[in-house]
C-alpha cells in the first residue's frame, strides 16, 4: 500500500519573502538593469521617451518593483499602433523596448 504524501504550503511565509530586505534589494538591482537596457535600446526621436524610463522608487504593497516610461505616448512606442501608410505598412510598429529589456536583464513578464 502506498503512503499518502501531504505537503503543506505556508503561503504567508511565501508572501512575506517578497518583502524581505535582501529580496527587495535584488529586485531593485534587477530593475535598474532593465532601465539600463531599455534606455540603451529605446528609439530616440526627441529623447523624451528614453529619458522617461525609470525604476519606480516605491515597491507595491506585495513587493512588486516596477519600471515605467511615463510619457503619455509610451504605450504606443511599446506596442505600436494600427496606423498604416498607403502601402499597408505600419507607421508606428511595436518597439517592445521595456519587454525586450526585461528579457535581456533576465526578468519575467
């Protein structure tokens, strides 16, 4: 007869782990690397998008650390638009600057 295996997960301990000082320091360092890669690979017309890329200083209550580009058109740089020229080519194709920077820095999106 096979023995039953019971695994109890301490979800509170797992949630608290994200708030640990060492984990937060690691997350900030990783997001700083994302910022470096994003700024190095960002498309530059005026430089405003590139300059706006930054790590949000305050982590969320659950410990999540964010990188943001806070110009009003950042979403269109990242994901592009459906606008096409008369030949059907995208005028503003997706650049995926932040997405690719997260991948390059070893993050997960």
